[in-house]
C-alpha cells in the first residue's frame, strides 16, 4: 500500500515530526538513512527510509517517506515494504500500521 497527502508545514519540519513518531515513539523504530535535494532556498525533496520490527508480521518492515514541496504544497508520500511471510506476503496489517504512524503524526498539519 502507499499513502499520499499534503501538509501545511515545510519538508524539514515534517521530517522532524516523522522522526519523532517513528524513532522516539517506538523501541524498534529507526531511520536508516535520508537524502535531501534542494532546488532553491524554498523548495526541497527529502527521502527517508525507516525500519521497524512488527511482531504481528514476524519481521522488520521498511518505510520509505518522500517529503517535497517542489510544486508548492508539501506532499508526503509513504511506501511500506518487507512485511509478511511466504508466497502471499500477508503481514496482518503491519504495513498499513507503519504508514498510519506518519499520517497520525502529521494529522494536525494535513490539508
């Protein structure tokens, strides 16, 4: 699944809030890496990859978050992966839950 929505804060502020929710808000959550591309003083794109263990999925999931304001509004796009076992990769809703962490953290800023 993927999640896509807009917020009314700059990309740097959005990433700080996401970091707090995923890294500080859980025991197993961590930011693996991030990369920032700056177009000018006001527009940028930040790509961050997070990882967290989900007991219900039985393994660690990744979450790639792309935050950019290249078209004016700050857009948040999340893609989760790595969940589940076996041929069908059924993860008991863990991927959706990981993405929902971002949505919940930025709920007050959502447009």
